[in-house]
C-alpha cells in the first residue's frame, strides 16, 4: 500500500495517463461482459485453486466502472487545465476508494447503486 499511493498519484498527475486508464476502464469493464483478467482466472488459476469461475459483469459492476470512468476523466481534466489542487482533491479519494475495494471488497459505488436502484417490492421499506 505504501508504494501504490505514490505511484497512483504519479499516474493521476499526468492527464494523458489518466485518460488512458479511463479508456481502459470503460472498454474492459463497462461494455464487455467480463474483464480480460477474469479470463486468465477462469481458464487458468481457478483450476489450481479449486474455486468457482468469476461471474460476468452485472449492473453493479458496470455502474461502478462507469463512475470510475467519469471520475478519472474529471481528474485528468483538472490536471490538464492546471488545477492541480482540484486534481488531487479528486484523485486521492479515487485512490482510496480503489484501495478499499481491493483490500476489503467493500465497493462504495456498488453501495450507491444499491441505494439508487433497489427493487421496490412488497417487503421493501
């Protein structure tokens, strides 16, 4: 974690790198039913670990990736326009949200999705 944050700040500080990451996020996560690394796991690693394959991207994961895309574009735009303070104000929380989901599997965009699009049924409040 100590090395990830400075490296992430370096990538976010360069608008072109930030937009490259954003394009990869939107192409591999929002539109495809799977991530390319999911294929490596599903057809390789899981056979050694004896675990189930990863499911295809659901609406929560697509929402989270769309939110990350918009967030990355806004961060890159801020650095491109010379607003470094705004760029860091957008970029640092993005890194922290990504670190949270990577370490604890708590996905804040998924929680937001569940709040906004929860099913209204007979038992819901």
